């Protein structure tokens, strides 16, 4: 008698688990995730964004291009060689593939407004609301230098947050302004990247830890006094007193003025500690946080990225929403149907099964989501199945109904029943 390789030492079937940092979503959660994605998609399209689809797998050279994402992200890339010996990696965001696409395109209509919803991968330490495989919903505007591009992203962000009923705020800053503050505070230019990366963690580790990290990198911590004040006028005085121009401040003030005009001042606030972890950001940066502190979206301007991939110098700005973060934050608030199926068709006698096939086929051809009995179970079992799945209507085909060339439609919620002629199935959809 041969051994069974699928059994463990105790003769119990071995269960395979998901890869660490990744998860299955059962139907009840998958439907809620779909609803979040649909709201993002509908909002993007309402603002005139067009869909773009890019590969999950990209060349490793693209993903690790110097000056792109930065060392921290490079260490999180899922990298491998294919059978041809080519070095590849799984995309860690949707922005780098977009930049590659734009760099290689010669006839894009400007402004190019694109959206994409897809999975990305980072070999990060898994923790609450942080996974190694997660879904992002991005909206980007290519070719626009004005902060009106950022305004567009702020406005659509508010619409998405409002429709999902998430209590959140959007924080704004300017990398150019932060750079001017840093230089005025004695930070050396070759220390800026490390300085920003450290400061960006303040909400996670606190100011004391930030100061320790700066000192360990031999970066002067004077910048923290200015950032803690979070006062644009004070920051301007510090910058001008060091004989620098107010780099970034004018654009940030212009954006805040536009935000006020469209009535979103209560949604937006300035946060001088905001830097964003990716190196490709060049100017305005933004982050959306729910009131419990969870970051559910962010982005900014990345004017130099497309040029790094062989394209011409191009203005670009974008925002990304973490679908899984939003799902984990508000899954109990999302109202979604128990199922997308509208009606279940069943027969009383197996010999009448052909009629059920005709009815369900007709319903589906009219665009109605419909199921039928695949297992030849009795009516009570099928009613139990439909009830547990939350299917709102149940269509019964029995000998009495067939003798009159009719079907019976039962409302599963109220128990009320109606009859429809087999030759007039279209009226079922009209009624529902």
C-alpha cells in the first residue's frame, strides 16, 4: 500500500496556507472591497480620468532605477529571474509603470488623465492593515504644471472619502518648501533624502525618536523646531533670513487658496512634517488619514520621474488610495448586498429541469443575475440555500405551474408570490 504524500505524520490532510503577508477575501469581504473599487472608479471617471492597465511584472532595472523610489523600497521588491535569465520584479506601486508607459508613448493627449486599480507587492513586515500584496487605486495627471492638477486630486479624494463615509483629513506639504527649511536649518544637501525619510515617520515613532535618528545620521535636528510650529509664516521668515528664496511656499499658498474657493478648507490642513517616503516626489505632497490615524491614501508631484525612464521632461502628479486599508478601516460600515444574484430558479420535479434551464437562460440574456439548481435538490433545500445566500427572489417551476404554462415568483423577504407566463418572462425583470 503506497504512502499518501498529502498526509502528515498523524494521517491528517495537510492544509496549505496563504503566503505570509497575503490573504484570501471571502465573498462577504470581497463584495465590500469591490464596492470601494467601484466608488473609486466611478469618481475617477466623473472627473474625466481614463483607464490604463500595466503589467504586474516589470524589469528589475526599471523598478530599481536610481533616483526613483529610493533604497527603502528597493529592499522590499519581490525580485526573481525568469527561465530566460532576465531579472524581473513585481511592481511595488502603479506610478513607476505609468512613468514607463508615458516615457515610451509619443502621442499622448495632454493633459493625460489616467486611473488604474490593481495589486502591488512589497516585501514589508506584515502587521495590522499592512500586507505584502495589496490593491491600490491611482489617479494621475500628466503634463500639467499648475497646482490645479493637485486641486483636482484633492477634490476627487474628498468625493471618495465622503461617499465611503470615512472620517478623514488630507494633509498637505511641499518637498521644495521642506528642502528650503532644511537647508536654512543647517542640513546638508547630501543629507536631505535621509532627513526627509526620518521625519516622515514622526506619526509612528514620535519626535524624541526622530531627533535621535537624525543625530545618529549626524543631521542637525534644528529643523524640528520649525516643523513642530507648523506655521507657514514663521517658516517663510526662517527661509528668508538665511537668504534663500521661499521655494515651494508660493505654490502651496496658491493651492490652499484654490482649496478655499471650492469649500474644502475643513478637509485640508498643512503638515510641515509630511515628506512621503518615496524619493521621486519633487514638490507638493499629500496624505489622507482617517481620524484613527490610519493612512488610507497619499501622493504628490513627481515631475522628474518620466525623464528618468527615457522620456522628455514632463510634469506629473498623482494620488493613490489603499483599497485594503480602507476596507479594514470601514468594513463594518460598508453596506453591500449579500449576493449579486437576483433570482434563483428551481423545479419541483427533476423531469421539469429543462424548463428551468430555459427560464434561467432567458433571465440572464436580459441582463439579470440568476442561479439555478445544479444539484437536483428538493425545493426545501433550494429555499434554504437561497435564503442563506441572501437571494431576494425564488422562482418555482412545478407541475401546477407548468400545466398553466407559468412560473411562480416568491419574494424571499415578504413571502408574497406572483405568477408569470412562460412566454412572458421579460415581465419578471420589469417587475423586479
